[in-house]
C-alpha cells in the first residue's frame, strides 16, 4: 500500500468545539510556505485570493508545524483532548 492509501484508512474524531491547532492572524507568508510543503496531511493551503486555508480536522498530530514554525504561525498547538483526534490504522 502506498502512503496515501494507508493515510486514507485512518479514523478521525474531530472536536468541533475546541480546535487543537489555531493559526495566528495574518501568518508570515515565508513561514506558511514551509508548512504548505511540509505538512504530511496537506492541511495548509493558499486560496486563489491569497488567503490561508487550514483545517485541523485531518491532522496527523505529527508536530511538524510546531517544530518548524512554532508561534510564528501557531497561536495554539495542543494534542486533541480525551478520545478526540486521529486513530492510526497502519502503525
Ligand atoms: Fe500537519 Fe502535522 Fe501540523 Fe497536523 S501536526 S497540521 S499533520 S504538520
């Protein structure tokens, strides 16, 4: 199985009331470009109008964004609480 197929079988329980990752307002574009390339779940995107698109719902909880950019991009980064978050099906 390739990586996309393996990731596709993971299960997510999303905490709609309490995002575990929140971005700062107007994140630095150079820092954001790092995350667009580095996030393995491809959650950081630029829209056609240049605005930032981010959806924490598919987060793999790898911590890459936190290590790469920390508070230059992230207002909040925590693991999801309780039983929320990703359930890996392939290690
Ligand atoms: Fe992407 Fe990993 Fe950051 Fe989640 S923790 S948003 S998967 S880089």
